[in-house]
């Protein structure tokens, strides 16, 4: 793609996300996006066949912004509970402006055939960024994990983040305070579960989780790097 094409594409994404945030997904048309971006409608469709494709771009933008926001806040040598809470709250901070059309985004992302699905091939880069952020949180926390679970744990934490996101999408409380409370309660539970996983009594269970993750990852195309 030429520099001009890259610039046009970026302008369309920036304009679409601003309109989605300010005016809502349903009321924003491709014609409006093209007009606000200063390009022809045909040119807009050349880069994005539909608004759903722009939703996929939102997923990428959110993952980049989440990583940029969370990384400087991780505390080296801090507890996993603290750093996980930091990462999850940072995710909500980044997503907050888009809560108004979170349901639309979820509807677009739920089908496994959708390019906006967190498990799709098209979402590989965004998914890798999210999983790597969880790995960074583990490294900063100097969290010791069972060898059999070491590779899968960042992916498991990412799946926890997806669960929190699902709750956030449906959370009608002011400023999604219920989801914030969920994060504060969930983070110590996850941290304790990771510590318990190192005990000999949990070895069999940890092995079963690792095998299950390997099977699901292969089926869904989710890879832990």
C-alpha cells in the first residue's frame, strides 16, 4: 500500500472511531464516514467493505492503546494481584468511550466466522498484543508458575480479560462501577489460584488445564507465544 493509501486508510479509521464514539454505531453510515474523512464513498468502500470491518480496526486500536496505557503502570516486583488489577482497569479506561456501542461490537464479534472475533485469524495481531501484555504483567510480578502451565498462563489471563469485557459490555451501572468491583474482587482470586497451582496437590488439575488449553488453542487458532 502506498503512503497515500496508508494515510487515507488511517484517516477513515480515525474518523469512523470518532463518529462511533460521539454519535453511536447505528447512526453512523459509511457515507458519513467518507464525507467527514474527505474521501469519496467509493474510495471508502475500497478500503473497508462495511462498518463491521471498521469494528475490527477498533479492536486493534483498543489493544494498542491498552498496551500503551498499562505497561508504564506495571510495578516491577509487585504482586500478580496488583499488576493484574492494573491491567484490567487500564483495559476499561481505554474502552470507556466506546461503551455506548459495546453491544453492537459484541454482536459483530461473537460469530466465530467474523473477522472481528477475538479468536479469528484476522485478529491474530491484536490477540497476540493482548496475550503479550498479560505475559508482561506476569514477568513484572516475578510470578512463579508450574512449568506445565507457564506457556498457557498468559492466554488464560487474556481469557479472564475477555470475560471481564463481556461483563462490561452488559454493565448498565454508572461508569460501569459493577465491572470495576468485579475486577477488584477477581484479581486476588486469580492470583491465589496461580499460587495454589504450584502445590503438589494441584499438579493433576494443572496438567488437565494445560491439555485443555492446548486443545482449544489448536482448534481456535489461538497460539501462546
